[in-house]
C-alpha cells in the first residue's frame, strides 16, 4: 500500500494538511480455524497487505473520516453513543469508544484511509482497519494501552458495534505480526510464540473463490453458540470446564444424547482442530511438511463436513489441490466463501495454478484470484 497515495488523498480532502501515517496488516492462518473463541490454539501470520491511515488531530471533539477506496465520508462526535451508519465508519467509531471506555483520553481528528486486503476474502480487512486505528490513537494520544489490549479493542469493536462475536486471532495477528514468522497463540492465556516460517522448496499461495464471505452473517455467531451449548452440557459433569479447549472426545461422547447432532458435530470438529494446531507446530519444528499438509487437508474435511462452513467453490479448489499433488490445502478464515490456503512444492506451483484457473473457470464461469503469501510485520507507524 502506497504511503504517498494516502497522503495525496488526505491532503486533498483536508486542505493540504499533513498528519501521521499508520498501517496494520491482514492475516493468513496456517491452521486452527474457529478455535480462538473456544479458548484453543491458532497459528496465523500477518501479511504484506493491509490498511494505511493518515490521521491529524483537528482541535474539535469530532472525527471526520474519509474512506478513499469507497470514496465515502463520515463524521461523528466522540461523545456520541450512536454508531454511524456506514459499516466502515463503525469500525473507527467502535475503536474510539473502546479506547474511551478504557480511560484513554482522545480528541477529534481528521483521517483518510485505504487498503489492499481483498474484501470478503477471509484475510481480515476489518481487523486490519481496527488495529490501525487502535495502534495509532493509542500512540498519538499517549493512552498507555498495551498491545494485548489493543487487540482486544479491535475484537470488542466487532462484538459491540458490528454484530460479530469473533475470537481474538485476527486482531492479535495484525497487531503482533512479525516478518517471516507465524504466531502460535494460545487464545485462552494469550501466551504466544513466534515460529520462523520459511518452508524451503515450498510456496504458500491463496486461491480466492471470490465467493463473498459474510462473516457478519448469523452463521458465524451460530457456530459459536453451538460450541457454547456443548460446553454447558459438558460442564454439568465437569464443572471445571470453561471452553471446548478443556474438553476431551470422551467428555463429548458422554453428552451425545444431551445435545443436537449438529452441535455435536461442531464440537467434534473444534476438539480435533485444536489438536491439529499442536501437531502442525511439532511437525514444523521437525521440517516435516508432509504432516503439516496432511493436517491441513484434515481441517478442510472437518470445516466442510462437520463445521459446515465451506461451500461448493472451496471444496472444488480443495479437490483441485489434491488432484495436483499439493501438499496441503484448506479453506482459510471463518469460511462461507473466501480463500483456500495451499502449501505447494515449488515444482508443482505453475501446473497447479494453471489447472485451478482453468478448471474453476470451466465450472464456475470465472477464475479464482491468486495471492502469494508474504509473512510481514504487524501494526506500525509509517510516517
Ligand atoms: C474469523 C474471526 F474473526 C476469527 O476470530 C476466527 O474465529 C476465524 O474467523 C475462524 O478461525 O476470521
């Protein structure tokens, strides 16, 4: 994302003013999907695509915000309780409100922002936006909020102003990202460890089905609700249990007749998926990419058949990967559309991409988009 591009638009919109510029990335996730809100593990990394915002204090108690990409403008008062109508502006509003709730003293500002995270592709454009403003406002107004809390501010924005009961993965990856490393995050304790990720001889590539991933749709919240229902049932026998993370397959089997078949399948997927993250971390430490890939296919199967968050296009891309001898492939992010993430041997890359484009186009009448993954740094000040 070009700094000068944002500077140019900011200056044009706000009478030649110059502000500070901050950026935060989107993310990929190697494995560990729908495990974050279950207190489990995830394994994301920040990417080289994100949001860039220029911000200047304006001496009022109003925020004047301009979305360059949408050519849309919004204004709101910092003491207003009602969120603005435009969904993009709610993210900025939510971040401001959450900072104020935590005692941060912020003032009005002018801002313009733009991004290059493909929208609706499951790469967390919304977390990138939240993290950009949380990080920037904290620094500009000396709020003294630590990075963990900045990630939680983004998450709370989703919960309280955007209607998505998401976990912490996306905001954490955006704030804590480190070039060349994935982050193994324990979403219960927020303990994390960087894993240098440079799979020699392999490439990581995203294939975007361009099916719109409706994260805000009730389907995501419904999955979370299923998990909580199962935890409540298990809790009757095991009061110590707080999340599915704390549950074994035996505990789940013991409540089979007390929960719906659907909720049972959801929980089964999550318990297996949490274990897969740990298995992949072990395999990576040994350079065993075959196991990494096998687990990725396991995740796809679970997300498709048990958690039911895949779709025809993503299943097709997954089958296409298998057919082309790709080491690992799976739907990435919340699901309901978006991308597959693929771990592919360098010598198979060209033929895989060519076949995916050709066969997908033959079936769905349009080509998938292709993004090579570059693992990059998290939130930062650019200028
Ligand atoms: C979305 C959510 F925002 C994350 O918190 C996570 O649950 C993910 O879906 C699925 O792993 O990106």
